[in-house]
C-alpha cells in the first residue's frame, strides 16, 4: 500500500518534471529559431521567426504557471499543448523531412512527455474536486 506521503512525493516529482519539460520545449523552439536544431526542408519564409519566439515564451510561461497548481490552468495548458502537437502532425504529415528533423523530433518528444505529465497531475487530483489542487499537492 502506498502511503499518502509517497503519493504526494510522486505527484510533486511529476509536477516538477512537467515544469522542466515545458522549459526544455521552450529552449528547443529558441534553438530552432537560431538554426541550431534544424527543421528539415523548411525555408525561412515558411517559418516566421516571430511565432517561434512566441511559442517559446508561451511554453516558458506555461511551465512556470504549472507551479501555481491551478486545475483550470493545467487543463488549459494540456489542451493547448495537445492542439500544438496535433497541428504539427496535421500540417507536416506529408513532409517527413520536417517531422523527422532534429527540431521536429526533439520538440515533439518534449511536448508529448509534457502532455503525459500534465494529464497525470490532472488525473491524480481529479478525485479531490472538493478541495483546491494547491492543498492536495
């Protein structure tokens, strides 16, 4: 039987892992903007630099907002992250050079792991709907 302390420790570790994954994803976007991580055969006119920095900023801010432990923010973050992943796969499904590029793989692996961590944190605390998540973690 898992004690309450062990369960809280696991939840806290997963929450911090989610923060690290969000910051990692923000860093991958910055590295893509500076062409350190290639994105296949995309030309500069196909990838506006502004949106890359906006995405990086959103992941950085979202990662920090995870620390607030607000259920609605976590749900919103998980939804937006899932949409980014789905849009990427939908847009580039016919371009394997982009999907399997270093930038595409590294960023999507980070985003998928982030999604799993967010879903875990949300699901574990869903039963405690009567009390705020801040108190449960």
